[in-house]
């Protein structure tokens, strides 16, 4: 049986009738040869120890895996980053970095360990393996994508499988990925009912368990924003759920906490964001309700261009090139980012709020308005830093997906890695176009001259780090040592003018 498409995402099952003793109920819930396919790659292809033959699947009980999906799906669907730890580009790197990080002052070691344990068990197949030897796969949502990552699996004992594809990361559309896993769980529920084993798992009596047994609204809200509903009530001075939803901007009748500019921005904020920053989130939401004729046609052009990219950096760069072309900028500098944003129907608010890392907040509503709030941080206090964050906001507004009719993002270390990398590449390309760099610095390291590099910063109103990485990413610097030296020598250059 094949659920899905091997070229995108699929679960392939060949039922087994095991002759070995099955000692407890979950082991009796449907054994099969299992293959998991991602973009044409079979993650279950393996070789047993001391064997030369390749096996295309693993033999596992399917009930525990389906049960793990049922217990974890609310978090896979809504918990797009850890609530207490800044996410990395890789979920494996996040897990490792969190394990190596000391607990903040408000946590003891046990609480810090328990928080990490709760997070990884919601996103890694291993938590639902129940002793079965599965590839070490994780599931994590980011916007409208489901990211599937796999890494080396380690098993105790002899005769253990070595998976051919040891590590990697791919993504599929969220709705496509959800459909595959929903069909798998529904298949398992139907099988359990046929075998009179529906009492083993409470969800087995449901026709579409993954959707019918959704968690309550408070749990969804906590998973998405990282903040308890009681805390949110305190922030918003509300008593009832209806008032809370209204104050958070969640559409009437919706049980999806992500369909709000406010909650999407909160998703990207650190748990220690000060009250002054939180006030700006609601201010931003009010700005997006004003009809400002946001240039929605540019979204179509930018998103279409971004789909050709093979990663977030390339996607952001391609989108920026398309937008610059639509605006007739060619290789010229963007003179005034505030004015440019206003021309595109984006309200800009320089809040004056002083904070450590919550540099920018942005959001829009389909058919209404778009806005960006720039707070005062050490980075945005510089002319180039403020320009970059406005360009990053533009990247989010043009490339991120709407949920219902709302879009929101923030620029912090807690922001979604994919969207952050994509918007950062967009900002670098929008402010410092590769067209100009290739034309002027086609010869390797020619842009690293002591008299040339500062003029580049002045001409385009950009910081040393952004310019150095843009040259490096385009292959115009010979090695990372040259790049890092430029950053060290020219970071904080106060002579750069606001252009």
C-alpha cells in the first residue's frame, strides 16, 4: 500500500503476519514492512550488520507510530520553534545546542532538561518507535512548509540496521504533508476496528483521527505562541476565551491561533520580550487594519521567483532580483527605504522602544494594509541597520504566506530559521544587488580593496557584515578569511551615510 507520492512524500506499507511472540497490545497493532519516501529518497533503505544485501524497508509495529502522531500532531502543526530556546537552521543543531546550553537564571537544570525533552519527543519519530528500529526522522512546520529532517540512528544490540541515507533535510507543502500522515493514521484506525483492537488506542474509533481529535484551543495557542492562555489574559486584561481571541485578532469562529498578525509576530519573539515590545505588536496590528493599498501584485512576482530557489538564501535573492526589476531599480542604490516602503503601501513606525534584540516587527492583512515597526536596538541605531531591517520586513511581506488573511513576523533570534534566512538574503540583494557586484567586482577579491570596500558601503548604505557576506555568497571573495577581515576592519564604520 502506498500513501502519498514517492516523488514528494509517501509512506509505503507491506503488511506482515509475524511469527514471533507479541507480548503487549501495541505490538499486536499492525506489523508491516515500512518505507518512508521523501522527494524520491527512501529513508528506510538499510543494510543489516555484517550483511551485504540492501533492504528497502524496516519491519515495525505501526500502532505505536500512529499513536505518537496522534499525541504529537498539535505540536507538529503549531509548535514551529521551541518556546524557550532559539532555533537553528537544523532541528538536529537545535537539539544539540540546547543540550549544551546552560539553563537561564529562572530555570534549574531539571526544568531545563525537561523542557528540551518535551520538545524533542513531540517532533522526532524515535519518541514513537516503542523499541522499533526506525530512521531518526523529525517533523517540524515552518509557515506553509513541513520540514522533514533525518540524521544518523543509533541502536543497541546486534543485527541493527545501518540506513543508507544517513542525514538530510527536505520540505514539502504543509497541506501535502499533513494529508499523507492523516491518511496513514486513518488507515491504522480502520485496521484496528476491523481486527477488534480499537480499544487499544482511544482514537481508533474515529474516521479521521488526526483532524477529529484535535487538542483544545488553549493547547494550540500555547504551542503556537509559546505563552500560556492565562498569561495572555493578563496581558490583554480579558476574562473569557471569546474576548481573548478578539483581542489577539483571531477571526471570529476560528479555532486556529495562527490566523492572526499578533500571534504570528509573537511566535517570533523571545520569551523575555519586554512589555514595551508587546505593546508595539498590538500597535502593528492596528496599522495593518488601515487600507494602504499594499502592492499585492509584487507578492505574486516575488513568491513566483522565490519558488525557483533551492534553499532560503537563493529563494530570497531571486525574489529580490525580481522585485528590483519590477521597480526599475536595475543596479542602482535604494535611496530612502522609508520613502520606498511608503510608496509600496507599507506604513513605517520608528517606535523609539529600546530593547536588546526585537529589532523589527512586521505584518499585513490581505486586502487591507501592511506595516513595519522598527524598535531601537544596537543594530537599528546605525543607519545601515535600520535600512536592512526595513528591507527584511519587505522580504517577509512579499514572500511569507498568509494564514487566513493574516501575516506576521519579527526579527529576533527566535524567528523561524527558514523565513529569517530567506528575508535576510532578500534584504542583502535588495540593498546591494549582485548585478552591480558582478559588473564592478568580477575579478576575485577586487571588492576587498581597502579603498574600494568602504565606498561600496557608502554608495549602497549597507553594513560591513552584510556586504562581506554578499560578496562571499556570490563567490567574489577567495576565502572566508578575507570575508572575516573585512567585517572586523569595517564593522561600525560611522562614516556610512543614510542614502
